[in-house]
C-alpha cells in the first residue's frame, strides 16, 4: 500500500505536517540533512514511540469514508496507553493538497500490538504510515515510511530528519474548502453524489429530484428574501409573519422533499454531507423560480447557512483562522439563483440558549455544537458576515417579534420596492 500511496504524497520533503494538541496546531517538516535544529514541539518530552497515519487514496469518496471510520478503528484496537491527535499533511499554498489522519503516541510496554494493527492497515486500506525514531542523544528524530509486503519500515532515499516548520499564513484546512467543504457549482456537488450511488442508495434518490441547471439559475419576476441566522433567533416566526404580511410564498432550505434522507446524510463524512446540502439549495432554487413568477418569495435559510456552517466546521481554532474577508471561499456560486435580499438575525448568546431550552427539540450535531461551543458560534457568525453576492444585512432579533417584523419590512420595502 505504501508504494501505491506514495505517489499520492508528492514532494514529501516540501510537505508540512500539522499535529493538533489540545486544539493548538504544531508544525514540522522533514529534510535530508540535520542542521542542528531544535526538536519539534510534538516530539519533546516524549519517551514513547510515535507514528503518523495519513489517508491518501486518490478516490476522494473512498478517502472521506475511510477517514471517517479510521478513528473508531484505532480507538477500538489500539492499546489503552496510546494517545491519538488529529494530524494533516499539506503543501503550503497548494489547493487540494491536504491529507488528513492521526498522530499516535504509544506508551505501552510493547510495540507489537500497535505495529501489528498498523501493518494490517497498510496492507488493506488507503493509509500511509510513518514511524518516528529518536536518536541516541535524544536531540534528533527521523521519519521512516512503511513499505507494504514486509514487516519492516522503509527509509526514504535518505534518513528524513524531523525539524520544526513555520505556521502557514492561513489555516491548512482552507486549502481543501473549495468543492470539498463548500460547493460552488451544481456539477461539483452532483459528481460527489453520483459516485456515491453504489454505496448510498439514498444518493440515487436525491439525484432523481434534481432540477436542470437552467432552472436553478432562473431569476423570478418577484423579489426573493432569504432569512438567515442561528437556531432559535426567530427565523420561523419572522418568515411566517413575512409570508402573511406580503402575501408571499414561504420555502425552506433544505427543501421538504429531502427530509427523509437527512438523517442518512448527516451520518456521512463532510464531503458527502456537504454535497447533499449543496444540491438541496439547487432544488430550493428551482422552487423559488417557480413560486417567484407568481409573487414574492420568503426563504428560511439558503446558501449562506450551508457555507457558513461548513467553513466554521472545517477550520479549527479561533476566528482568526478563517479565510480573510474577500477570499474566494465566500463567493456565491455562479450557477445558483441570487436572492434580492438576505437578512441575518442575531441574538444575545444567553437569550438564544434560553430559547433553545424552551423549545426542547432535537438538534443536529452542528446545532448541538453551537449550544456549548462559543468559539464555533463566533466562527459561524463571522462566516455569515463575510459571504458576498449578496451579503447579509444584520438585524437584532432581541426586541419583540412584531418590532423585528416591522424593521425587516422596512428593509424589504427599501431594497425590493414592495
């Protein structure tokens, strides 16, 4: 497996490796000669054995599925003295170059159980395994790539010395956001679900519901107003009130026709899950085009939510790790209908949590994350505000519902001339 996967890990000496310890990434790289560099942070004060596992299949569906299963496989079969940390490898500034995996510290008495499992992985699965060996003096570490077909490690052309690397300008996960975490065209999302047809029966059902690309772009005669915001900010109340006040149609994204499939796709890895929700926006766009020929259309969530949640989930760490405002990751898909106005409701976090408690409804994993992770909430809100074409207009949802309605109606009349 290593010989087959090695071709998928080009320019190994140019790659940077990132290991997350307690949510903080630490970076290292490899080189043929050692120039007296200090030991990378991830290897300091380490008396055990270290390994890295990177999922490197050229088939990104297979890669996504296996990565989603790998952690459970490792936690189930590794000795309890082993500690796993998230890991990635990437080429700086090269889009699509990120491979994900895990960094393993093994403090067990014997290496045999761990290495037996890792050898099994290299035989059958799309995973590249490296071991890290400490020199006799303790001040030098080397990286060794495992070969397939034998029980020993295989060195690179020469010993690869492990040295510290500078943190990249942007969080490495941003290299793989485009058309992996966020989809920017019908074709890209369609391709993912089409390839899933043989392994996920529900994918075929979704494909049968899809409109033509022309239908997803068709601009209606009447205005389209999208209401965005986190759960419990009052979107449902506002959208229903706007429907009644304007005599408008009310649509929701993802559309009702996808409801039977949501539980299935919410269990899938991000690549597949995001493609599902992206295609849901194109189905909603077709519905908007049809309803918008008869009158105004109000939409409860649309592409802003799909993109904001995906970006906030993909990018680890603080808000500053998000792509900067103006980045292409925030650009609206060119083949998706653009709303006339997007209103984003905001609410004090404590008040939003109180409303969620009062509702007592089931929530998705990402919505549960919002409840207890302030950092994730801040990243979602920041991503909302950075999306362009069109941008969100923020409205404070803390006043009584009738006051919020009047404020939004003023915005609609000013922007959409209703």
